C-alpha cells in the first residue's frame, strides 16, 4: 500500500516538475518579448534576465529538493 502511494506521489511530483519547467520557459520567453519591445539598454536587460534566471533556478531547486525528499521517504517506507 505504501509503495503504491509512494509511486503516485513521485508521479505527481514529476508532473509538477515538468509543469514548472514549462512555466519557467514561458516566463523567460515573455521577458525576452518585453525586453525587445521596451527598448531598454542591453546592459539593463541582461541584468534583468540574469536575475530572472536565478529566481527560476532557485524555484527549480526547491522542487528538486521536494522530489528528493519524496524519494527518501519512499525508500524508508520500503524498508
């Protein structure tokens, strides 16, 4: 029973991770479009994209931490 629930929770976590990846790519694309139409200088736009990339990397890292926690929980439940 625990293994089935663990497998389902891992599947849900993987789906959430893929949705987050798609959303982060869409947000980067949106920022590139906004920068192209806003006419900001290249230096300011490069810093804005860097900050956004760092924030997206941090959110992806938090999802990976949650996913690794689920895997550790499933291994502990299997033992």
